[in-house]
C-alpha cells in the first residue's frame, strides 16, 4: 500500500510541482474560456490574453522561488 501511495505521489509531482502555479493556470484558462464563450471575446484576443497571463503567472512563480538576499 505504501508503494502504491508513493508511486501516485511521484506521478502527481511530475505534473504539479508548484500547486499555486497550477491553480492559477487552471483559473486563467477557465476565465479566458468563459470570456470567449460567454462574452463573445474574439478567440485571437483570448489567445493573446492567455499567453500574457501564463507569462505573468510564470514570472510571479519564479520571483517567489528565487531566494532573497
């Protein structure tokens, strides 16, 4: 049983290293999808917002991970 739990933990760890990063990415995708589907946002604008949002989330995650002096 412990081995199975360890295997599952390692597999999940491969995809979700930073829980905050993953959660923010899922929220961003949901918001952009809602904007495109419900608010008739043009898909190109949605794609640009998605790219900008992902970059912003990644930069924020890296800034939190870098040790401060």
